[in-house]
C-alpha cells in the first residue's frame, strides 16, 4: 500500500532542496564544503514547516552558514535578499553562535523583531507590537505585563555580543494597549520594558543597558 503522506513529504523535501540549491548556484556558493548538507537539512525543516516565507528562509540559510563559520556565504545570502541587505551587519551579529537562535527565530520570522539602521547608541532593533494579536481573554493587565516581560527577555539576547550597547525601538504600543481601560498603561508598559532590560543586563553582567525608544507618533 502506498503511503500518500510519506510520498508528499518526500516530494516537498525535494522541492525545497532544489530551491535552496538553485539559490546557491545563483550566488556561486554551491561548491562550498557544507552547501549540500545545509540544503538537505533545510529541506527537511521546510518540509515540516511548509509556510516559510522567503524572508525567513534567507535567515535560516544565513544562520546555517554562520554556525559552520562561513560568514562570507551568509553575507551573500543576506545581501541577495532586499529585505535584509541594508541590515546585513546586524543580522550577521545575531546569527552567530553566541545568540540563542531557536528563541529568536519565531520573533525574526514573523518580523515582530527586526533590525534598523545602526545609530550612535548602537544597534537599533524594532519590537513591533502591532504584529501581536490579542484575544479577549488576553486583555488582562497582568497577562499583558507577563507576556511583555517574557518577550523582552528573549529580545534582550540580540545584545549579547555588544555588552548591552544598543536601542530597542517600540512600535505599535498604542495599538496593543487601546483595548485596555487604563489610559496610562502605555507609559507604564514602557517603564516595565526598561526594568526588564535592566534586570537582564544585571544577570548577563553587561556594562550597559539597552535604551528604550517609543517610535509611535
């Protein structure tokens, strides 16, 4: 008896593997020592996660090359993708082994967390609350503050390589909090984020704490 599901998985893996290999050929990195292994491992991952965007795929490929020490190939991947080209240095920094990629990937792939231009205060990362969808059950102040605390702790990992030097830009704050009756919840939430980053800096032994900037007009 033919296992239809297994046949579909194999077909999907071949499609993803072919897609990645063609990209490698286009960029002239198909001859790299680890290219074949990376294309196959990514194909297996994508086979089980079928709704992967090009944006996320570029990050996965770049991460794979970074952990093998081939930052040149990773840079080519990022430069090839217009969405990442302008922020290539920031991406290469956080895709290194020093950063817990499994924790950060869900934030990166959904664009909830993304880099912007480098500032005089260090690397600027945008945390876009506008991409968070709250259910009625989530519209509880305690739940909101706990969720933001966990999220901020994960975000703090992007400054592991800069000793805490950087800036967190907050977008969509008012959209996130407009369903709450308390009018002053937004400034309180911003202060909460600052406090959480301060605790992270202390635990990690950083000499600096990332600053927090609200980008909503």
